């Protein structure tokens, strides 16, 4: 129609050397755009294949030259004339088709990266941690244990009692400590671990016990209060010795470091990312810990058999405390699992009561280990 | 053309962007962020900046953002390469140093805070060198480490003075930034006075602090500290009961303190938009480029209006969330309520809860960005009156694009901005 008139149009030109604004007349040549000033002086000639469209408001086509160190800019406000340039310049992509295709590729790759990240977190991290744990030297495991111990004490010892946090140090608590040592000695002999155990009762009300890397085990006073005899306490300690023997504490630290890295660093800073990182870690670590707990149960029951104790005592104790051995894991309900754990222990444990770990006086001394 | 130019005041700034387009951009971005576990953030950040820059028209010409998402991604990967050894060093240090290791988390916090400030300055350099106006780029000089040390020292002073030094901190850091900022060969400067902002902000500071002071005063007067110390040093299980016995006024003092703390928080929330408007107006009025001066006429009530819009959309979104939560929670209940629920059921249930959480967090943040942040940009820009613009006819190009490592560090350390 008006093709003749449309062979040229108005534009605004910036030469990229100064900020001066030039009203320009733009002519469509055979293979290039010819830009001239209002006075007719030539300002530039751009080949169609070196023209690119740049970010601009919707009603303006902003052009530049690809790979040019000088930021020359040509702005076209007339939509009809802009469309004519778009037709001629292959890299100008006003409809956004090229960009959309590129975006889709990015999205596709990101989603597959996400999938592989999750697979690595679920299968890779525990596998790597399990391979690495045996080659961690005992000296390092001990140091790791000391570092973890400091953290754990900081969290558990909420009243900042310091040295008094451990029971069995006061004068009236000594007999209890002796009874605990006797009980642990029998288990330790049967277990024949390569490293010495350091078992202590601490002033915490929950019915729980934890094993740290490097052979440290803390039994909470609440557990002793819930137990009806020494074998039940011994059963739980045997379970924790299982964690020590399997070096689960070290494995857990390695897994935690791996997961922190995967989720924390790579996912970075999108809103809610922090909580997702935390929840993801908790869920994954507790999914690892199901198998770990089951293995420690079996070890504990077998250790009790070797020590000639009541191998079912651990199952009895589990039933009492509902299997809630992991504080702060409320995302996953532990109760359904407890029944399965009790059944698994009872499958391998004979129902004979065995030889009691402590006599009546020793047991009542142990019950008073935290009274000082 | 002439009619269009006549409608734009000579020294005016206009925002041309459509709210609808920005909403679409953000909502699509939020969905993709979720699907890609956040990797899409580099593309979203680039889209957002392109939109804001391109639609900001200063004296008839729009800004142009030339950064790309790929640059941000590479910057982030480089930052990871820098940070991994740093984190590993902290980990090993904590193990090797024993008791000194107890301090390692404090040292790590201090070091990462310093690094964060460093990143903020480097990221600003990246953004400035990707900002083109009339065919010339902005750039930033000055040492990022010197900025970081200055910023950390100021933060310490600000915390120690309970925020009273904050206006002086802002002024000092902004002077450092702006005196190192250039548009072509046109040097920037900052003329805002910290003391003036201090005077503006002082009444707000008193309104927020007064309830807290009353709470502390109540404690000091009402509580028998000697008796309290004696009971605590005695320890034991019945400690709480004995504390109550020895200190009958303690309970009412605690209740009063909690009420006052609540008042203080409510005050802070109510005053925050006004404070934001105040700082924005003060800051923009202090900007200088050569002979070009800026004056802002931002109205505080328009910032409140933006927050009201945020509240309105947030309530709407909450209702939608609540409606969607009913079937989701029913599924979760069905999966976990049964005693025989397997590990798979629990994993699915946990997944549903996680997705719900992420949808909520991303949703509210999207609403906030599309209402408050966009309005602050638009109001901040449109309230500007520039003078001395004739300087724009003879600015010469200097400066080269800077790398995006600072952006990557800022991202990895969670101190990113726009």
C-alpha cells in the first residue's frame, strides 16, 4: 500500500559516545539501515544482520548493534515502521518466539536439575556418608564428638548448670554412678568396641538417650525414672552402643553437611527457601534414621543376648516411651513405626529374663543418681 | 511527537509500566521458581529489572537494563566456588581449635556479615554498569572492601545506640556509594544530611522505644532482685514456684512487659510505611549528578495506600489458601491418621505440607512485590523533580561492564536486593 512512504521513518539516535540526543531520519536500504541527522548528515549505517532489539517499554523498538563496545542506540516509536525493520532484521524478535524457546529450554533443564538434586539428596548423600564414615580416623571422630558435645550440651543444658548437668558427681550420687559403671562395663565387655565408651546420666526430664560421635552416650534421667528395672536401662544403652558401633553419629554429621550444602547453597535465596531447606533436611534425615534405628535395635538386642541380659527389655522400654527417641521430629509421626520396631526385636530375642544387670540395692542407687 | 513531549514536564520522571503486566511476570516467575527449586530466580530477577528499568522514563528517555540471567547464574557459581572453601575452613576450624572452636560460629558470623556488605557493593557495581541511559552506561568506582569495613563499623555503632545512629550510617554509606557513582563522565554525589533524617525520625524512635522503657522500668521497680537471685542460685525443680513466692509482683511485671512489647511492635508496624517514605524522600532528594539535582515530593499517605493494597490482596490470597487447604489437609490426615500408614504415605503427606508452605510463602512475597515494592518504585520515581538537565547534552561515555560475582555472593549470602 504505502510502501514507498514507509521506506523511511523517524527515530531517535544516541551515538554511544555522548549523551546528546539526535532526532534522526532512518532509511531502509537493501541490506542495511541508513541513519541520518535532521540536517541530512549521515550518522551511521547498520547491517540488518548485526541489529539486535533491546529491552524497552512496549511502545518503543530499541535497537543496538550486536557485539559493539559502543552503546549506540536507535529508538523507533512508530509501530508500522518498527514492524518493517523487524521483517528485515533476523535477530530482531518482537514477537518473542526466540526468547520463549530459550526460556523453555532453561525451564526444562532446571526441572531436570531439580530432579537430579533430589535423587542425589535421597540416594547419593547417605551412600557417600556411609562410604566415608569407615575411613574417618578415630582421632578425628573423637574431635568431632567433642565439637558435637559442646553443641549438644549448649542445647540440652538449658539451665546452664555446667558441670552439675551430669549426674553422679555429688557425694550422695556416687553409689548410683558405681551402679551405672557396673552396668556399662558388662555391656562394653560384650560389645568389644575399638574405642572406649563414655556413658553419663544427665539432668533432662525426657525419657531419652543419645549417642554422639566418638563413643559418648547421654542417658536422660527421665528414662531411668520410666524404667522398672536395670535391664530396661541396659537395653536402651545397648541400642545406643549400636549407634556407636555403626558410627551413626559421624555418618549423621556427614549427611547433615552434605544436605546443608546441597539445599542451602544451591537453592539459595528464594522466599521461603530457608524453611524449605530446614524441612527438607529434617525429612530426609529422619528417613535415613528409620533404617538406622532399626539396625541399632537389632544390634542392641543381640548385644543384650551376648551379655546374658533380658533382650526384650528394650522392646518393653520402647513401648513405654512410644518410640519418640528423636526430639523435634514432629513432622513425622513415630507411633506407627514403634509397633514394627517392637515386633522386630521380639522376633530375634528369646523370652528368657537372663541374668539381671544389677541387684535391688544397686538398682535403687541408680534410680537416685540425680538426686544430689 | 510534539504533543507527547509537551505533556512531559522537562525535569519529570514517569513510570510507564502496567500493573497487570508486572503481576503476570511475577506470578509466572513464582510458579517457575517452585518448579525449578529456585534456579529460575536469575531469570526472574533479570525480567523484573528489565521491566522496571525500561518503564522508567527520565526527561523523555527510558532506562535500559542490559544484564542477562546467564551472567547472574555464572556469578552465582563463582560465588559458590569462593564460599565452599570458606565454609569448609570454618568447619575444620571448629574441629581443630577445640575450645576456641566455640567462638568459631561468632567468627563465622562476623566474617560472613563483612562478606555480605562486600557483596552488596559489588552487586551495586554490576547493576549500575548494566544500566544504560541515552546510550551511556553508569559505573561505580571505589574499593568494595573499604565499603564493607565502613558498613560493618557503622552497623556496630547503630546497634549499640539502639538505632539512633542509623540516619548517620545511611548518610555516610550513601555518600561513599554516590561519590563513587558515575553516569558516563558525570560524577555523582550525595547531599542528604544524616542529622536532618535523625530529626525526622526521632519522634518515631521515641514512639517505638517508650513502651520498652516503661517495661524495663516496671521490672526494675517491682522485682526484688536479691530474692530472685537467691532462688535461682538455689536451683531445683520447684524453682518457678519459689520465684513466685518470693516475688509476688513478678507475674504482673511480666504481663505488663509483654503488653508493652506488643505495643512497641504494633507501633513499629504502623510507623514503618511512614519511615520508609521518609527515608525514600530524604534519599532521593540528596542525589546529585554533576549539576543535576533531584528533589522528591513523595507523599507519605500514598505509601500507606500501597500497604493497604498489599493487605487487601494478602487477605484475598489467604482466603484462597484456606479454601485449598481443606482438601489438602484431608489427604494428609487420611495418609497419616491410620496406624498402619507406611513410610511412603508419610513422605507424600510431608510433601503436601511442604508444597503448601512454599505456595504460601511465595504467594505472599509475590503480592508484596507486586503491590508495595512496585508502588515504592513508581511513587519514588514519579515524585522526582530534576533540575540542571542541560548537563545531559554533553556527558561523555566512560566505564566498562563489571562482573556479576558480587550479585552471586549477595545471592548465596541472602543479602540480595532488586
